[in-house]
C-alpha cells in the first residue's frame, strides 16, 4: 500500500509538469514552436526559404543575368576588393595607394566600418579591425571620401536587388516606375544599363571612391591575366574597364554568405546549433517582438522602406555631413514622394553585432539600445514627426529578460564566426591591406 505522503508528492509533481505556464518548455517544444513561426514568416511558408546557398554554389547564388557567376570572376573580385594599389585617384599624394574597398567594409567587422563613419581616401590608421580609422591631417574635411549615411553590410548582399538605404541603385524591382529620376543623380544614371543594384552601384563606387581601373595599372600590378581568365568572351578593347571590374567585384561580394551562422545550421536540421536561450530569442524575433514583419527575406532584411525616426549622421560627431544632405530624406529623397520621406530600407541582420553602430546615422551603439528604441516607438529625430513613423513599428512591452534573449539571438545565432575565409592571404601589388598608410601598416603588423 502506497503511503499518503508519497501519493501527495506524486500528485504535486504531476501538477507541476503538466502545467505549461509553470514549467520550462523542452528543447523539442521550442524547436517545434520556432519551426512554425519561421515558416509563417517566410514568403514561401517554408523553412528552406531561409537556407542560404554555399559560397561556391554559383548556380544557386542570386545573380545578375548579364553577369553570371564564375569562380574566376569571384577570385578576381576578391583581389580587387582588397587591393590598395588601385587607390591612385586620391586627392593628396599621401593618400595614394593607402585604401581599398575593405577599408570601409571590414571583414572582421561584419563587412561594415568598425567606427562611426567609414573613411576611405583621406583616412589613416586601422587599429585591430578598423576601429581607429581617423582623418589624415593633410586633408581638409571636404576632401575626405566619407559617406553621410552609414555603409551597409556586404554580407548576403546577393539577396539585395536594389542597394543603398534609399534603394536607388538597380533598374528593376522597387525601382520600376522611377526611371524619370535616374538622370537627376550621376550615380543612378547607370540604372539605364538595366541591371541589379550591386553591379551598377559598383561601377559608380569605383569612381566615387577614387579607384583607378585601366589596363596600364592592371598590367603593372599583375591583374591583366586574371581579367583575361574572368572575361574571355569580352573583346580585349572592353575587357579592362570599370564595367568588368564592377562585374568581378559584384561576383565576389555575392559569394559573401553567412552560411556558418548557428541559425543557418539549425535551419539545415542541426537542432543543437541553437542553445536554449538562443531558441527563446528566435521565438521572440519571429513572434512577440514582430521583427520578422519587416525582416522577412532570405537575408533577414527586406526591400521595404520604413521611417523609424532615428537621428541622421549630421546630428552627431561626423565628417563632412550636413542637414541638407539628400540622404537624410531616405526613399523620398530619391523618388520625390512625400509619403516616402525619412523612410530607409530594411537591412539584413546577419553579423549585425560585429560592430557597435546601428541605423543609417549610426545613432545607436548597442543592440539592446536598438531593441529598446524600436519597442518604445518614439522618434528621436525632430525632423521626423510621430505621424511619419512606420505603422509596422508598433509599441511593444518587452521586459529586460526578453530584451536580453532577443539580443542573444541577434548577436550569436545570426553570427557567422568565420568571415575571414573571404579575405585573401595577399594581394598582387604586395601592399598591405585593407589599408596601406604608415600607421595602418604598424597597427596590422604588415611590413
């Protein structure tokens, strides 16, 4: 006969473990809930939608039809991206040969600047991963190659059809019907080439960032054979140009994919890749916090534009920025629609925690601050009225633990820990990279 105390104890334990409100859910239960939420967020209603292709799976990486991906193009693009020897159109002699694309899109920083603002020409120093980049005192502020909106990540850009915060680059997708505005901006004139944003942006980017592409330079540095291998079908007279260099850079950038992030492993079936807290954070992301209402495409960004009311870059310490800069107007500054003023594109979130500056004006310096700001839904920029704030940005009641768990998911689950695999071991000029000024060489230990 079972004693009364044992019966009472058994009933008590049964009650504790049968009440879902009073117990911690099992990992199995969390996985099932997360699978349901992720599938619901997907435009295709499947988990597989969010699985990124391998970086060498050229057939399945999204690409511009006029620029089919090949290994030779991607390898050439990787070298050009880090090549400081192409920085020959600097404003000052001291700036020549000292910077590269990777100066402002640093692999160690999630392919973003590791400081408030990126400085290409006119910058010196590097630090450990770009955090000490500063102004060259030989330059005047208006001579610096800086951007008045924070550069976006290059990670998973293969899934971005219209690039820039205002989506201005690229002929199709959200820019269908905006043709009348392309000729107003020297950069977007290239949309008339009828290509995706990355290819046309990189043509303009080589010019804006004072990179020289011409055969004599490529001959001297040793890149001519790589162009020949990458573009055998392009006539020799057209082979060593801004267009082919853009195609190579774009091919390389399209291969920068965060396939080793824990969330990617979980999506592929390794349910142990996300520990308990990361699963809880993911459930918040796709559930209560409503992050996936905007961050729902393959890169966990989207081609939507929203006004969040955050500060512009000129409203903090920055170089060569002004309140009159058209970039502060967001999508409306490009398409001239009043209803699109102060709306900015939803960025991808992989490796978002690799730097400590967020939003187009770098106004927040922690993921916790980003989450709390969005949850409060109060504009911090007096240029943006409450009425202009995105209707998708809803006020949320997130407690401190929920903010912490959501931060864990963003910072850890979405972080590919090995982006350095996309960095070359050397460049053909033999220069130091990503920077080649004296202080950067000292900082990076490069002779």
